[in-house]
C-alpha cells in the first residue's frame, strides 16, 4: 500500500510540473521597431545630414536640405519646448534619423515619455514617416506624432 501512494505521488508530481501555468509572455520588442515601407531616396539621404551621436528630426518629409531640422544629443521629454522659427517641433516631425551610439531611440506620442511608443534602431534614416510602420501601428501613423524621445540600449518603454 505504501508503494502505491509513493508511486501515485511521483506521477502527480510529474504531471503537476508539466501542468504549471505558463509565464506571461513578454511584449515582443520587434513589434515596436519603426521601419520604412519603401527604400530610402538616395538623393534625399545625401542632401540632409545628422551628425554622429545625434537624433535628428525634420519637419518636411523627404527633406532636401537641413532647413527645419532639429537635433538632440540626449533625451528630451517634451518637444513642446523646442522650436523651428517660432513653431514647436512637438507632433511635427515627418522624417527622422538615429545616428546615436545607443541601440535605439525610443519615441513617444505623448510628452514625458507617455502614450504609444516605438523604437528607431541605430543608424536608421527614415526620410518620410508617412511610409513608416511598426508591427502594431499602421503605415503613416507616426507622421507628425512624436512628442518626446529617449535613448536606450533596448527596445523597451
């Protein structure tokens, strides 16, 4: 009888290990990476510049010069404090370029790193956000929606 209970306990232990509740799935960071849906225009890419170690945005899509370019060396929690000729840069970016030394620039549609977010990988130039998407936002969604950004070595909020 004792052997029966020990065998039953061993079988129950094996099945309870296999029946353990699965851990909650972590968000897939690849769903948050912002990429262009079209090839970059070589003429546009050569006509604009973003210095090494900087994050740059342009007001105009497919900019052909550096007019209305804004650059950062660090993170910025509130684009409303930055201006192009008297107009805030908040929710105005139509082109971006990450030339930083971190893996990602994490962008947000709200100030203070709030709201929806996406990641722009290092050495990525997206001249027209109307042609960019993530795994969880449609093409063009990020055009004129960036309100803050931070540098990060991981694609996480």
